[in-house]
C-alpha cells in the first residue's frame, strides 16, 4: 500500500440524506493526500459531508480544523465518521453554518462547492461567493483550496480569482465520465454547451475535467481615501 493509499483508507458510514463522496470529492481527497496544502495550518472546511476531507486534513497535520455543514443531522455524520477514524483528541470544531457565515480567521479554506445541483439559478453561486468572500475568513496571505468541473468554466474562475486578489495555482487536473443525473437536467445540458471547453466527447462518451485550485491572497491595503464601513 502506498502512502497515498494509506491516507485515503478510512471507514465512512452515511445515512440516506448524506452526500457520499463524488468523483469531485475523490479527486480533491487525492490532492489533499498527495500535496502539502494544510500542514501546520488552521483550516476551515466548508461542507464536511461524510468527513472524508476532514479526516485527510487532520492526517496531513493541520494545526486546527473548523468543519461546517448546513444542518445538525449532516454535521453529526461528519463528527461520527471523524471520531471513528481519528479518535476524539483532535483540535476540531464541528459547526452548523451556511457557507461562509461562521466566525474566525484561518490560514486555509477548503471546499468542494456545489455546482450542477447547487439549488441556485446561478449554478456558479457557491463558487463565485467563495472567490468573492473567502478573504473575510482568511488571514493575510491565506489560501483558498477547492475543486471544480470544467463545466463551471475554468477561465471564468481564474479571472475572478485574479480580480479578487488571489494568485492562482492549479494543484492537479483529472477527467472522468458524466454522472447520470447530469443528463436528467435538460437545462444544465443546454447551459454547458455555452462553456468553452466545458466537456469532451470521447468515443461518444461525455467527459468533464476536474481541477483543484489553490489561491493565495496577495498582500493589499485599501487606499486611505477608500470607502470603508463607518466612514461618512
């Protein structure tokens, strides 16, 4: 067994309402296992799910972890799986929170943002809000680590990250066939036709590309005359 295989080996259990790891989640997990993204750092994980990434963040030596989910039921699954695999001595705080609406400043924010089934008219909503507002949860020179599909438009993401003060690094790219539920949403299939390089057809099989990004906040300070809260 390789070191990566050992890190990825875990006992995960879930209920009917929990999201099991997807190909996106598996690729983010692989990158967390193989790369030095969280060691010695205070980490905020948005959307812990069945805690597969939470476990890896701990195993890779994070100094502390805050892991969030949107309901008590979902965060309980995260907590139980984490404790089953990591024990109960880790410096970790499980919180019920809606996306970035949790207090604190961190060295790294990690997430697998919803896209196809985001529940928003703008399917990029969670990607866009992450890029726009992650600085509120990050310390100076903090880092944003997340995964997205080519169908969500890599170029748009990289432009927005640069515009919002992040130096962009592509940690790793892979590809895989569409999941069945993509084809069940006719509007989704129509939308991705408009994305340059959004998917690839190989021998008649639709494939998406998956990319893990690492964005580091650039040093910046507002001009002395900038409009800031509390000013007239």
